[in-house]
C-alpha cells in the first residue's frame, strides 16, 4: 500500500481513503504524509475533491455486513 500511495500522489491524486473493514477504521490521505484516522463513529470526507460529500463509517460497515 505504501508504494501505491506514492504512485497515486506522484500522478496527481488529491485524496485516498484506505478502509480497514476488519477494524472498522479508515485513513484519509490528502497528502502522502499525515493521514487522518477515522474510527467507526466518524465519516469519510474529502471536501477539496468532493464538496458536500460525507459517508458515515457506521452506515458503510452496516451496509457492507448485509448479505442479500
């Protein structure tokens, strides 16, 4: 993942969300350094890339846990 992050940002990507479903956490990278850690009560956002978008982590994991 570290090499992939380097490649993403070298190619102009402005935000990366790395989701850890087992731990129900995520990291938001808006640069290669200093990701924001998000727990299961937080939300995914990237206002510089997706203004107004917000996805609650709880909703994401609740939906992912459903088997239909």
